[in-house]
C-alpha cells in the first residue's frame, strides 16, 4: 500500500457553470477550490500521481490530480481558461460515443441536457496541460456489463480517443456503478 495515502488526492469534477446547476461547480467556487489546492498541494497530472502511488515514490509534499468526467463543453468555456491561466494540469475523461452530442445518460434520469465537446474542440486543448482518458464508448455502468463487454468498451473508447485527438488516452475511468470512481493507467500521455 501507499505509505502516505492522504498525500495523494484525486479531485473529480464534472462541469463548471456560471451559476449553480446540475453536476457543476460555479466558476467562483472552482477558483476558490483551486486557490486552496495550490496553497496545500502540488498539482500533477493523474498519470504522474498514479505513478507515485504504484511505485510508492516519496514526494516533497502532498499531491493532487484534477480530473473532469464526460467532456462537457463547459470544461472548454469555463474550466479550461482558469486552468490555463493558473497553469494547472488536469485530466479529461471522454465518453467517445457521445462526443459532440449531449449527456443522454443524465437526460434519461431526468437531468438537464448539457452539450459535450466536439473532437475539434478536444484537439484544441493544450496537450501539456490536459491529458485525455477514455471514459467508455456508451457511458453504460460497467456493473451491468460482462467482462467481454467491458474489454470491448475499453478497447473501442481508447481507440476512438487516440485516433480522433491524435493523442494517447492516458487513463481509464471506471464505469462500475452510478458514479465514476477509480482510475487505472493505460499508457503514458503523449505530449505531441
């Protein structure tokens, strides 16, 4: 086990909004949270944080990785400008079968529609700040899928993310349940 688990934190977001809304933190609250994080942690890419955990590397202090699920368009318009301004890295988990569409999985449960980023918008994000991860193709709960279906979701999602963004997907977001928890490294990020 990691000798200092409290020293390795993953903050998972879905979206950022101008005002309180479904699955989103406000821009003001996001800035407050990032100010706290910067004062108390070193912000690193998720793959780097996972590397420290897996190798049990000692660090000079506590580490945090910022992740965003679902590639909502508000990431591009509201979160990304703040992250760029502060030069903070983050991971973005992409549900590849829904890119350019809406969050149908939430709409089906009675939540509002939120636009997702397009492949073109995803390609425009700075590869030195934002690493991509696959978030399945269909966004179905892995708890309802067979092991073969899970492997196929992982393969197809990673393939789509790599071929459509011209970057490697650097982590897999676990879809095992009603919320997204856990991350497994799949490859190191490409910085091209």
